[in-house]
């Protein structure tokens, strides 16, 4: 019997869509771009990539995909949000109002690590991933300012100490 690969979509309005498609294909998924309701209807899971969350949200609303995304996620469609994708999935964002999918019980702070010039990389311990820390790039990245009781934090507060040290070093470099 041949196993059927899951069809995993990447919301393809903006951002690192190709990189996510390649990574999904590399692990055996049938990776497809999602731009329309027809595209969304054929996926078993979805990745909302990083980029500019306000633009992705506006485009999803304009093309009639925002409410179907909410409905599918609430009905159990597995969804992964990376960077801007996490912002879009959040129930609340600190800062100006924007279109959100709003299915993840977190309040997110946009650009939490500072401006573009303060970008940095850090090793991050992620709960559930074997093999030690992973390299994380923090480029105007968000963080979770508050999470609901059913949200499991996978990269806990220990990261904040490393991040604070990186931010202090970056601030010294750009003074």
C-alpha cells in the first residue's frame, strides 16, 4: 500500500512562499500555493508565512479568504504561522488594528525585537524538537506578549535573556 502525501498549502500572497514550499516538499508533503477558496478547499494543512502581516491580512480579506481561513482553522485545519503568520493567527495584536485570522489565543507584539538594524540570530531551544537548539533569525520579529491557558509555549522565557543580550549588543553597534 502506498501512503498518500498530505496536501499542505502555503498562503501565497506575499513573503517566503517558495522557501516554505521547498521545505514542505523536502519532507514529503504535496506542497501547493493557496490564493483562493478553491485552493484552500484542497489542503490538509496550511502554512501562513512570514512577511508583512498587514498586507497579507488585507489581501486575504480582499480576495474573500479571511473568513474561510477562520472557519477552517476553527473546524480543525492544522495551521502553522511563521513570523507574520503568527501575527495573523493571533486573537490580538499590540499596535494599529489589522485584519486577523484570530484563532490563536495569544496577544502578539509586532516588531518586538526592534527595528531592521537591530536584527540578529540566536540559538533557540524549542520544546519537542530533538537535536539541540535551532538557529533563529530575528528580523523585526514578533513575540507572544500573553498567551491563553490552552496555549503551549514551545520556546520559553529563557530565550528572552539571550534576546535581551543580543538587543543590547545591537544597540551599542548602531549608536
